[in-house]
């Protein structure tokens, strides 16, 4: 006789990966339970990461545009993000309500391979059995053991959104995506900012020209960037934080923001007893179908590591749920996945950069469109930035697209569509022969394509 379970699918974590899996399973007619340890659904993306930080950035961008800095401080701007967060929560809770998902608020832990015990936030323990499970518990900021994160002047990318500090100076240790985004945010608020980078350049996975533009504009905004530096120790008292570097420098500031990587939220949920393995960063080891060592237990999103993007996590959740429910999934993450970095101005790219093309000995050429030449940019005053197209010199096939400036993360999707095409459909000539609305920022594709074609004719 077949075993009977409370649910067909139990999802742990209501961030993008968990939401994608839960909704796909529900639409497939399955009984679905969602476990979320926060009081409201949405996961880290909604409450601690993407949504609040981007809402904060938008508020600061508007202040910079208008010059209306009077009576505005970091705390007042943090509160402005709450309306956006609540709106996102309402949307997501509405999805679950309309699709008859049961949401359990509490921390879940595997008791055996088909049972999870949920320590409910409201008190008591609920035991849920499931035919299949999906873990989408996300990640948290990495904390070195010798740094005291209980001190109010030492924050990470989660707690910086909840701090009661109103700093005049801040030091950011770690110049990855999060570090660069917050450097832009704090300089936009006119807070003195030190950005400490343990590597030789910012965001080395980007195209060099974009890296140079980012570094220039951060410095132009007033950020002090120090490359090739490593910390020795951190001290904090009631008045300041002191970051001691191995180069014998001491950086003093009101607040230290630690932005040096993240760790998967895989501890404390009973994976060890099930033989489910994790790596040194807490990422759960999965196969190409997102299955763990227990084939009916899947994991997606930040808790499995790369690419650690909210957009990718949602897709991973849908693909994993499809495999769980139907036994097969022929769809995988796309090859040409865009990168979006919400500095001021923002950055977005898709495809290969010049370093990669040079290493692979691919003959390429470059086409540029500088925003200062576009009518729409002149009208809006958003003249900082450029669109850069990399294409094959002989076939005119698109190889990479890189954008720095206003709405870069929106503009990039036009190029993403074309670069993903097969054969002759992927060509620089598409942009040359297509009529774009005028004036628009999208017109940059035509300008850059003509600029590039002139180089090979």
C-alpha cells in the first residue's frame, strides 16, 4: 500500500526560489506547504536584500536629482523602503492564498527523509510529512570569527538595513557587488565612504572599460577606494570603529560595513543525518536537476551557490519543481544570463567581455554609443554612461553587450534577446536595420552598431 503524506511538496523558504517552486507545484495540482521562518513571506530578497537596498538606492537617487537633502538622514530613508516591502509581501501572500498553499511560519528541521518538524513562531511544533521537499533557505553574510558583529557600529549587508546609526563616515570592507552598491548609496547620501578592496580592481568579472568607468565615478562621487588591502583586526568602541590593515594603515569611521561574501543557510536543518552534503561555504551540493543526495529532496537559490541571483533562483525553483512533479525537466538556466549591478549609475552586461574574447583568440570589434550623444539622455539629463557592443569582425555575430548608466539593467534585455538567437538572427545588422522609437535610450543600440560597423568597413 502506498504511503500517505500530508503534502505532495514541502518548500522551505519563501524567497524567489521557494516561491517559484511552490507556485509551479500548486499550478500542477499538488498539495503544497510553505515553511518560512520570518513573520511575513518573501524571504531575504524581500526583507533583507534586493528590495530594501534597491528601494533605498532609488530614494537616494531622487535626492541627488533634486538636491533635496535637507532633513533627510539614513534612518528616514530606511523607513521609506517599508512601503515597497509591504507591497511585495502583499503580492506574494496573495499568490499563496489564491492557490490554497498552507504557509507555516517557523523554523523547519528534517526529522527523517520525509518529515520536517516546524518550531512555530506562534509556539508549539508542527510535524509535516511530504513526498518531496525543496530547500530554498537562501544565504547570510559571512562573519569571520574575530570580528564582533554584536557591536552596534559593526554591520553586515543584512543589519545595515536595520541599524539605528546615522553615520557621517563609513568603511566598507569588501568591494564586490554589495560593497560597490553600498558605496554608491552612502556617497549619494553624502556620507564619507572608504571602500576597501582585497583585490587589484573592482568587480574583475566585468569588462575592463566598465570597471574603469565604475571606479572613476565612485571616486568622482567622493569615495576613497583602496585596492590590494587585507584586514589585520577590527576594534570598536562607543565613538568609532578602527579597521587595521596588514599594510599598517588604520581606517577610522563611525560604522564598518562588512561585505566579504555570503554563506548558505544550510546549518541546523538536519541535513547531516540525511547524508546531504554541503561545501565550505555552506552551499548544498546538488546535481543538474537540483537534487541532493536524497533524490526527493531538492535545493535551489543562494543555498546552492552560483549564480546567487534572485532572478535565477525563481527559475531554478520552477525547474526543480517540474523535475520533482513530472520526473523530468528539459529546461535549464539560460546561457546568456544578464548581470545587473545597482550602483549609481547602474551596470548591466550579457555575454563575453574583451578579456575573455582576447583569451579565446576570437577576432572581435567594438561599437560604442555614449549617452551624452543621445537625445533622450540629453532631455532627461542622464548623460553619464555608454552602451558597448562586442561582435565578431567577420560574421558580425554579437558576442557581448555591456552597459553603464541610467536604466542599464533595463536596456540590456534588448541585446539579450538578440545575442541568444541562433545563426543569422544573431547579428549586428539587426540593430542597424531596426527602427527604434526616437528619442529613447534603446536607440543606443543603433548608434553603437553603426559605430562598430564603421570599424570593419
